[in-house]
């Protein structure tokens, strides 16, 4: 799997993406938009980041299709309803099991004008063979009741219960309910090396928790501005990583330097992400870290998402490693 790769220096902008690495003609992505953890007045000014060309439609790239949204009622989270979308790349054929990317907060991840634009990034990277042929499953949190609804911040009202809680409930939802439902239509790999799960903010700790609880199902994790804080006990994860049995998972950890600061270190987003990065390094996990100036939003993670996905899939069979950005030369293994 390769050794630990440190892709950022905590005190400066991320080494992965800078304005110098992107043509000036590209639009900038403002650091705005809901990310689930809630903004705080003392985070300071927002930051803009370059939009990677692979986050935009590209001429000549085969077009996949985004199906949905489809309503889904869970038995694990009984009494809730949620939506999910399925991205099917043009290269998919039912004769060969496709890799899988499950992404939380699907209402944001699939927004073509948002910060993340995950299906578009997948489309471009699959065409370049910088990630394997992958089915994307984008799922919202649940809403309690019979009708799906988004409340404050654009989040369904059962989000924190599902995303911030520790334990195996959400893993059971994904493994035993959601993927079997999608698998009725598409041939999905059951190889955990071919499965990635990701999210931002509370969706990030949720994604990590799934892989932690079920490493037999997921070996790859994307975590952006992760809420490894004491919302529902998630601040324990750095110690769990450091002292627990090492899991066969690979993690890309992204965060911003002014991510929801707090006088209580257990509720300070960036301090907790620093502790997570340190724990992953100490335990010898295959991981990468990208820290940059900014506040609690999807914007920085979205700006480097092509690099994150390229790194996470870099040695998968048939994948061509994504070229490093010129400013990444200082990154040390």
C-alpha cells in the first residue's frame, strides 16, 4: 500500500493546490456553503480556492449518468426516510463488478454548482484511468417521519444521530441495506480494496466510523473537515486509533486551520483533526494530510477532491497514478 504520505504542512497552505498550480482563468471557489458543523463568528474571513479542471466538464470525456433521487426507508434507522443518487460511469459494464464510492450528504455532493461536484470529478478521473470504473452512491441523512425534508443548514433532522454517533448502526445501514439495494441494479464489487467511503464534517466522521467498524467492507476513506469532536463522543477517535488494533484502511484527511475553533479542545474541529493526523502517523496508517487556511466549509476539500481521489486509488489495478502538482514536490513520505 505504500508508506505514510504527508501532503501538507499544518502552518501553511496545503501543498496540493495553490493558485500557481491552476490557470488564472479558472473561477475561484468561495469558502461558503453548509458543511453540517455550523459556522462560528470567530472563524475569521473566508478564503477562495482554485477550481481544479477535473471538477469541470471536459470535452471528449464520456458522459456518465446520475440517477435519482430515490426515496429510501431504512429499518436500521426505523421511522426515517432519505434520498440517494447513483452515478454510473459510461465505462461501466454489468459483466465486471464496479468499484464503489459511498458519499454522505448526497444532496451537496451531487450539486453540479456546489463545492464538491463528486460525480463530475469521478467522470474525469475514470476517463483518465486515475481511478477505476466506480459506481457512486450519494445518500442523504434521514428525516424522521414519512416525508423527506431539509431543515436548518439544508440538513435532514436525523443527521447528527446517524453521522455523529459512534457504534455500528450506520455501518449496518450502508452494508446491509443501502448497498444491497443498489446492488439489485448494478454489479458492485464486494472486495473492500475496491470500496471507498467519504464525507465532509459530520459526514466525514461517519465515513471513517463505517470503515473503522467494518474494515471487511471498506478499505478507503475520504475525510474532509471531519467532526472528530465531542458532539456525540467522536473526540475519542484519536486515542482509539493510537491504542486500538490497526485496521487495514487508507485515509485521506483534509481540514482547514480555522475550522470551528473552540476554547474546549474536545470541541475544536482543527485541533481534533491534528490529533487524528498524529494518531494515524504514529500507528503507521497509510494516510495523507491536507491542511489549508480557511473556515468550516466544503470549499477547500472540493478544490482538491481530484487529488484526494487520485491518491486514494493510486495503486489500484489498472489505475494510472495521478501526476503530482508542481507545488507538491516538497511533500515528504
